[in-house]
């Protein structure tokens, strides 16, 4: 098939593009800078210069495509307010642009890459695709709110008859992950992590190769109008650090950074955040991390798609080996 992919220069999207090419599909990738997308060009992808704000580029990309994979988004937490407008445009309005263009171009299948973050803080509960968060609790970050609204855009387009399948990855990790999870793994691996931070924060850890494979499975086997959680193994950040240290032959940090100290340090975020390898808006980072869980089970994807992610130890071994 011929597939249009947004976010192909990103973490999950890059693996998705590679999996599609490996099985012989033609891939058209939307990229900000073709000069920085040499890896995609080497894979044999056709590059369309533009971003999620560029309707004309999106229209060119979807033209003649059998399928569309919308994996592009701005994934950042702890961002200053000056970046909120751009995140809204990319994550919410960008989703509108891509889904509408794909449907107008006659794509037979559209896969929208959402997130388990749509469920919000599950407060220790392991939820499934039918769970609906309580909006009265508010949102924990700009990313949280924009991806939630984008998910609603996808559901609205499903009601209008668009051939959309939704996938919801959990906390994807793996080699070359530049997210906060990737930073934590790297610091634990290298012994730079002196204290644990937010060890009770709960995530579903999914190896990126498995997540990308699940997205392809959702395209091939998923039911139009349905959502599929692609999560992996449930755990906490504290457990993640312990396992990385054990696999790396290091002693895990004995101390935990008190949340009260983090909160007192929040006003200094623009200065100390980058020094610690974290974003400048520490207040937002604290809100999404302090005691929050983002737990959702992938039983439906395993049952209906044949999704079979590897366990956390296996994924971490491959991550550390790379």
C-alpha cells in the first residue's frame, strides 16, 4: 500500500515508518526539514516538506494514499506558557487538518495515534478503552489537555463516518528515547542519578518496536471506530530505576528527592531544570508526576490484534545494549 505518515522523524513514528518500509509499503513522510530526514530517505520514503500547521503540505502528502497514519504531535511536558499556543495548534488543530485531509482524499484506513494519557490520572486503577476521565479534575499539563482534545477530534470524525482506528500507546521507551523516561533510564544506567524522583508515578512501559508493530496491527486487523490500548507492562518510575540499575550492574539510589523540595525549587525551573536534564516548567512536571498513575491494560489489542509486547526486562536489555 501507499501510506502517508506524520511524525516519522519522531520516536514512535520513526519505527513505524521503518516497519512499513520493511514489509514493502510505500511511505510518504511529512517532515519539517528534508535535510534532517536522511534516515527516512535512506529507507526509501518519499518526503514532503511541511508540518502539522501546513494544510497544503498535508494535502499533497495524503493525495493518492491508501492509508494515513497520524503519529505526529508535540510531546513535551514542563513547557512554559509561551509554547502552549504552538502545542494546541499542532496537537489539536493539526489532528483536524490531517484527519479531514485524509478522509477528503479517500484514504481507506486512517490510524490515529493517541495516548493512554487521555485517561488522565487513573488513581491506581488499571483502566481500559471504555474508561472516561472526570474533566472536573482539570488537566495536569498542556500536553495532557491537547492530546485529550485531539482524541475527541478523532472520535468526532468517527461519528461522521471517517474510517479511523485509534491506538493508545503507554509509556514508550527504547534506544534514542529523548523523553523524561528516556532521560531517567540514561541517568540510572550511567550512575548519574543520585536520588529517585517521583518513584510512585505509574506508567505502562512498552518497548517502542512493539508499539510500532501494534500500530501496524491496528491498521491491518483493527475495527474501524474502535480504540486499542498498546501499553505493555505496568510499573512505577521507582521500579524502572531499580531494574535499570540492576541490569547495568549499579546500586540503585537509596534516597528519594522530597516532593516538597521539588515544589520549592519550581520557581527556579528555567535555571535548574536543564542542568538536571529536565524541562524548565518544573511545576507542570511535578503535577504530572506526583503520585499519578497512567495505567491501562492492553487485553483488547492482545485478543483482537495479536499484540504481544515483550516484558520490561527484555526491552530494557535491548535498550541498554544499544
